[in-house]
C-alpha cells in the first residue's frame, strides 16, 4: 500500500512539474547584435514570440561566446512582458564591446528562470 501511494505521488508531482515547465515558452524569431553608430555603444535587438500558455517576463540578457558558460556581457533589464500569442520587439543597450563578424549566443532569462537562446553574428552598424 505504501509503495502504491508513493508511486502515485511521484507520478502526480512529475506531471505537475512538466505542466509548469511547458507553460512558459518563448521563441526568439530574430536577433541583431550591432554597434549603434552615433553613441558607439552596442545594442541587442530581439523579436520574441510567446508560444506558451502563460505570460512571460523577460528580466535578464546574457551574451556568451558559443560553447562557453561565462558571459561576455550581461544586464538586468526593465521587465519585458509578453502575453501568450504576442510578439514583441525590444532593444537593450549593452555596456560591452564585441568583435564584428564573430558569433555570439544571446540568452534571455524570464522572471521564473526559464532560459531561451539564439546565436547571432555581431555587426559593426545597424
């Protein structure tokens, strides 16, 4: 009896965790990493679609080299709220330098800690 109770409990907890994890899904449909020519600072522009069932709040942006776990650049941002089915363009200023022509991984993180990433090539101007 204890085994049956425990097996049912574990199955229920696992399915609830999967439901929670699946409900927050973002798709980065386009990304640009470029130097803004007037002020000579770098910016990342992202086109993000919420394909999940819950509202997502993007609160952090990281930029990494492919294959690395150490960020080249990171920044907290004013939360970008993306409702289910909504598409949002947003631009963030980065206080870092990049090498034009090199690939970087841009990773966004939601308030819940869910991560989404895309690889982008840095360019020297918009």
